[in-house]
C-alpha cells in the first residue's frame, strides 16, 4: 500500500543558512540539490508545497542594523537575498523534473513573478512547488512570520519549520546534554517556556488560524518527506 502523507497542503520554512551546507556563506550546490530533490519527491506524493525561504546565507537585516545600516533598509537588503535563494531553489527543483515557480513579495517582474494569493493558489493547484521570496514584503517582519502569513493565506494544513535539530528541546541540545526533546507542545506552552521556535508574531498568526507547526531537522536526505509521512523525529506544536 502506498504511503499516505499526513498533510495535503503545507508551507515549508527554509532558512538561508540551511542552503549553505558546510560553507560560511552563499549556496552549497550539493545541499541545494539535496533539498530540491526532497521537495520534488514530496510533490510527487500529491502534496501541494509552498516554500518560504530566508536569506541569512547572504545577508540578514538584523546584522546590517548592527553595522550601521538603518533597520528598514537592512531588512530590504535581506529581502533581496531571499530572492536570490528562491531563484536558485526554483532551478534546482526543476532540475529534478518537478515544475516550480518563484514568487516574490517584493515586485521585480523582470526576475520572477510578483506574489499574489491568486497566483500562488493557481500554481499549487497545478502541482508546482511554489517558492516564496521577499518575506512579507515589509521590513521588521521575519521570514518565520512570512511563513505563518502565507500558511494562513494559502489555507495550508501545516507549517513545517526546517531547523538544524530534530525538534524542540527544553534547552539548546548543543550546549546542555540534559536537554530533552518534546514530542508535542501547544503554541501557548512554547511561548510561555520561551523556547524560541518562532517569533511571537508568527505564533499569533498560526494560533489564530489553527495551523499546527512541525519542527524537524533538515540535515539528512529525505527529511521533508519523512516529516510529511510522520516518520521523522520531530516536534508537533499544536494551536
């Protein structure tokens, strides 16, 4: 019997750092292609996938602010970084034989299609992997908030947050050997415990729209598909 995905439509949040592999910055081709192959395999299961990608492998707005660039302008530079990642991911997905479209909340029609809810839903309905760049299109909002916003707008069944660890822990497992991993949490518990999964604006959007969040590791091949099928070590954060 064929395996059945747990969710029909999801938004996957990928950090820019997840695309740089062992490099200190930029794009690591093998890592990029591994993630693209994972997304393509999930799409072939019939899951509709939107991907919100960050830009931290090139530029993070908060870092620019620390270097004397005003925050609004620094965030705008960070949004441009997400467009670079989205274009690279779009091509990598298509190299896997899976149709994909990059849409940007910061309009730049000569580079990629501007984001609109109608356009994104149209592409999802045609089984294209939709790669969403530009965050929310506004400064002062993280790409976590962008993922929660798009998850709500596109009526997604779940927000899948890809991280460097296999779920949510009581403390940083890299620093505290006694840290324990949660199997399930409520979003209220995550906020009260200050677990730092997503910022409070993202949590508020997810909670208001009753969208669960799955936190899992992106480090291994097939990680997204395993999380979709409920086979990976992960933490489910419920509204």
